[in-house]
C-alpha cells in the first residue's frame, strides 16, 4: 500500500469518498452496520472505488477482528485456521475476500456452514458482479452492493488533501491530469502522485506524462469524454455508419482507452444490436476480444477496426435483446409458470423431437406467452421462416 493510500484511507462512513448511497446516515448498509445487523455481503465496482475501505470500516464499526485474503491465492486450510481460532470465543471475525469472483466451488462450500450459523461475517469484493460466479447457496445467504466510479469532483478533493498532507505543490494542469487520467480510480491517482513526488516535490504535467503517457483504461483524459466517445461509437455502428464508427474508435484509442474495454463493448453490441440477423458477428467480436487481450496496441487497432467495419456492415436486429428483457420483466412482475410434467426430468411422456424428424408438437409452457419476435432481416428471416414452416408441415 502506498504511503498516500495509507494516510488517506477512510476510517469512517463519513470519510468514505463518492459512495453516498452506501455511506449516508440513512443508507441501508450503514444502518445495518451500526445496528450490528449486517449480514454476509458482496461489493462490486471499479478499481479504486473503496471496496476494501468499506470492509475495514464495517469491521471497525461492528468491532470485529479483520482478516483480509485474496481468492486467487486462498487455500481452504487458511479459512479453517481462522474458523478454529475463533471457534470457542465470543467474537465473530470478519473475513474479507478480495477477487471473490475467483472463489472455487470447494472454497465456497467451506464457507457455507459458517455463513449459515453466522459464526463468521463474510465480506467479498470484486471489480465484476460476483453473483454470477457464486453458487446459489452462497447467494441466498448474502446481499449485494454496487460501488460507483468516483467522480472527478471527489477526486479533486482527495488530491487537495494529499497535497496538503505532504506539503507538495502541483501546477493546475498537472492536477487535472492526475484526476482525469485516473479514470475514477482513487488508488491509481494517489500512486501516480506518490511516484512523481518522489522525483520532485513540485509536480508538473511533463513529469506526470513521463510516468503515465496515457489515461487509464477507464476512459479518456478529458472529463466526461470517455462516455460520450463510447456512446458515439456504439450508436454510429448501430446506425451502420462505418466512417463515424472508425473515427470514434480512433478517438478512443488516441485518448488512451484500453483495447480490451473497446472489444468488450463490441461483443455486447454484436449480440444486442445485430444478434441473429448475422450470428457470425458475435463470433468475430469474441475473437477480436481474445486477440487484442494477447496482442495489445499498436497492432490491436487493426483488429478493432476490422470488427467495427464488420459490425457497421451487418444487418441489425435487437429481437434477442427485446426477448430476454420481456421475459425478465414478466418474471419480475410475478409470472411463475409451472413446468409441464412431460418435460420434467425422466418423464416417460416426453416426446423426443429427433424421433419425429426434428419437431413434434407438445407442451413446453403451462401458459402460452410470446417473448420472441424474429424480424425479417438477414439470417434472422431464415430462422423465422424455418420455425414457421417446421410447425406448419410437421406431423403432430
């Protein structure tokens, strides 16, 4: 941990930077914590947004022994030692697990008994939503909280505190670069400040750029531009304007955006906006993501450009996007249908479609509901026609 990070790490909820939805006096997390009623919880959000700090604050407020481990190197025996150490004591330890989405299934199973009897408080953190990698048993015993990227205004306040603590001078353009090139990552900003102040106590823009030539992957070095450029690129591709798509891709690359971030956005677009109108779009963009993660810039720009042009020139359909949103909305509004007996496991009344030439009419839903509406676009038209004709000409 850098000296600046140690000195400026928040000690209370009131000190926490930029997470008012969690730290405000009436925020549910803080209320539960102060009432000593907080249960097992998982936090996810951008790097440097305060996940570890929140875990430490919780331990302090609830007066719990604090253990910090990382899922990438965690051994089951390490957990058992902590459990045994507190087995016959009245104090409940807080075990903070960073990179929690990397927990193996056997590690999660070891946690279940102590989560169930509440002899330990488990707090996990990740830069990605961990609920998709946790077992249903762990999920059902815990809560999920999201942290937001720290705003530039908050980072400027933190920077001023850091400069005052160490009595360092910093020119205005250097201040802006420290904040805007850090992509909402407070830890990264403080580390850059620490490295530069070790060289010269008067911080200048030239020195900072020699240590960090480009903005971090969270975005462009201009405030707010990251989001606008990303949006512009996506909307240009969706609108099939290849020149505009390439231009905004170039702007993102020039602004220091990471190749992986851009490629991930293209993968999402391939499924959301093109879908089955051209199923190969998802394959190509997935290959793009895998390739740029291994190759990196400057060559990655060519791979990204190929993907952008391909997506622009592909027919567009959002029918799959609309279908899953419609189904999830129906479920959230209470549509819980019984599974027909004929398609439950090992049921003798199930009709195996391959025995009937690929399709046979039978009940798959206890109530007829329409979510999927394929469009007459690209390959999706062929899929739509196939489904219609298959049902029309099949033998019941």
